[in-house]
């Protein structure tokens, strides 16, 4: 009897956890975009932020979900001292997600001798390229400006 | 308290007050930051850039009674004709952050290949010259360090980019007091005036053996800009340099000191280049010069001091600039007078010449960008009062009326018409001689194409 009760609680707990996890990934947005930056070219930083702004303006509130994924030299966009940091913060407040590649961060830390400080709005993901793949599989439209 | 001491105390006090403020980003008018730093996290390892300025100029001055011309009546920097096409500037450079992950170090390099005063001397063209080569170390918050050859902190006219300059020729004040010509190693007698035939046969009215300074010096500069909030920034710079322009030389063993402070209101919300800036600057140094016509090599140190203050406002469609400059010592009297004599008769005592004279100058500039068009109208009045209080005091004033057609953000055509009045204002024999040449200085027309990349 006790075993059955424990099983029921486990099942309920699993259901709650699964639902929570699903809710985190699920989105009711009509359109979902993953914007990819890995370029050294500084002009690409402004371009990708402009893309995000234009997408937000093109759809009604809540109708579009945007995630910017950076790796390689493009990770500089998410440095705390980046000249575009205020725009990054502003977009984050508008719901745009920023994902920073953990692999790139490790490589940069090795080169620099210290870990570069990231903008607090950036979430470190294990691999930028992997994250893009996951998002595309979830139906995100992939754009690399 | 002396003016210089007061300026220094104000600068130091203000700098320490704002050191706690957060280092800010450069406004559109903050030349210190725009030229000395790269944008954090967004700089290229190598950014190639430069510009071409090709122009045509026609001088309407008349010859003196003997049919001869002085430099003010000829087109520079060649000074051998009254009209002609030239390539005023052909500059190419690279700048960036060599290792883009580390924003602590950036560099800036620029070469001049045009027919500019920075690469011409009495011996002709020096070919391509390095006008800028510097590295900036951004390790200390509030105290960035720039080393090498670069534009020293000073007058707005000298510090701003040539591409952004709204007129083809400098004001008289900038030309005579700031665009420095360096003394020759030995006393050199005045040359000219020359007739057209003499000029055509190779007579050279530029007797300076060195090139002009180009508002530059080699040394070390500490500087930064601070965000004061509400879109205001405060910038400062303190520099120590050789005092030798683009020449890598410090033969006098002395160093020039440069101080600069500015407050800028960023008006970028109304337009990308918009802003309001108040600025003040001071320079002091010494120069070795032999001003005695006695065949003895007896170079002597003379003080050279310059200071200025001004304001610049840019909020399209309007632009306005005012700057006032004072100068003490080493007053340039013309490329034909390398040992600083205004009059042809040399003074063996070494007095009564520009080496220990004073001067002041100011200009007021206004621009109107005609709404809905690519046209811009410009007007500037400038005046130079040199050798103040001397028996060869002279005043050069100039109206410059201009228009610019902005083909695109990187290219423009500029047309200027200068109405010039040159006078030696004292009632002395020196002025009688000088006015025989100066009264014939006439107007000048210039047309220039600027293409940047």
C-alpha cells in the first residue's frame, strides 16, 4: 500500500516536473526566430540587433519569439563592456533571449588567461551550434545576417 | 593666479571629481575618444580607411608694384602659381584592435601621400609620410594612455578629422598660430617676393627646411571620457611631447605640455552626429631658433605658448562653432620669413620679430543643412591679430562663404569663396613696407571633392 502511494506521488512529481520543463520550452508565439552571430565583423553586431528590433516591431506583442545565439568571435556581442550593451539590455527586457556558447567561452578563457565578463542577460549554453540545432528542431526559423 | 595655473587647477580638480564616474562612450564630437580608442567589444583587428581630397583653387590677388608676389597671393603648399588643381590629401590608414578579444590595446596608423603641407618643405615633396602611428593602452579606468605620433589635444580646427572639416582652407589663426612651421637649424634670410617669371624659373618662396607640424606631436597622452549622466560626458587629456610635429626629433631637449578638457552633450537622439561641446586647451613648450642675422650659429630657446577655448553646436539643420586662441612666442610670419622676421630688414638684436611676439585669433562658423536636400550652406568669419602691440602688428581677416553637396555620407563637394583683408595696422615704416604687399591680397575661390572610405 505504502509502495503504491509512493508510486503515485512519484508519478505526480514527475508530471509536475515534466509540465514545468515543457512550459519553459513551449511557446505560444506564432513565429520563432533564432538569430546566429559568429562573425568578427563589428557591423554584424549592429545588424543582428537591428534584425531583432525589426522582428519585434513587425509582429503583435507575444506573437514572435527571438533567441540570439553567439559563438566564436561573435560572442563579443555579449561581453559586458560591449559598446552595444545598452541595446542588448533593452532587447532582453523586450523578451529577446541571448545565448552564449560555453565552448567559445572556455576557449577565450584559455587565450586570455581569465574569463571574459559577459552581459548578465546572456545565458551560457553548452554549445552555441548545438543550441541552434535544438531550436531549429523545435521549429525556429534560422537566420544568420 | 595666472591664467595657465588656473586652467591647470581647474583641469586637475575636475578630473579627480569625475574619476568616480563611469567611463562613457564617445559622443560624435569627442575627437579624443573617436581617434584614440576603438568601440569596446566591437572593433575589427584591421580596419582600412582613408580619404582623397582633390581641389582647384584660384587666387585673385594682385602683384605688388614690382610685379612680385608674396606667399599669401599664391596657392599652397607649392606657392608658385595663382591657380591650379592639386591633390590636397591622399591619406590611407589602418586602425583597430590587434587581438579583438582583448580590448585593452588598440592602434591607429595613417599615411599622407597627397600634396599636403605635412610632406612638403623647401626641398620639395617628401613623398609619403607617416602622420599618425599610435597605440592606446586602456588598462587604467579613467587614465587611458596613448603613445606614439598623433594629433595633440588642442584646437577644434586642428583636432577634428579633415574629412569632417566644412571648409577647404584653415582660418588665418589656425594657419599662422597652430599649423606650426619649425625653425631652420641656422639663420635663413627672407626670400621673395618673386615675380611670375622668377617663380616659373624655380624660385622657391618657402624657405623652411622642415614640414609643417600638422597639429601633431610624438609623445605620451593620458586621457579618458566620463559619463556624467543625462547624456553629458566630460573628457580630458594631458600630453607630453617632443614639440616637433611629425618629425621624430627633440634636439632642444625640451618637452611640450598639452592640456585639454571638454564637456559634451550627446544629442545623438536627434541625429547621429549631433552634439554640443564646450572645450578649453593649453599648450606650452620651447623652440630653438636662430633669429639673428650675424652669421654666427647662436640658436636660443624661445617660449611657445598657445591656449584656446570654444564651443561647438551641431544639431541638424544647424551648426555653429566659436573658438578664441591666444599665442605667445614663435609667431609664424610667413613661409618666406623662416627666421621669423616680418620685415625684410633683419634685426641683429633679435627683437621685434615673431619669436617673442604675441598674437590672438578667433573665428565664428555657422552652417545650415537645407532640409530635404543634400545641400549645406556655410559661412565663417575669422581674424588674426599678430605681433600685437609691435610696430609691425598686422591683422588678417577673412570671410569664407561656402556650400557643400553631400553626395553620400562618405563623399561631398565643397565650394568656398574667401573674402580676405590683410593689413599691417601700425603706423611705422615696417608697416609701410608690409602693406605694399599685403594690400594686394585678394579673394580666393576653391572647389574640392572629398571621397572617404
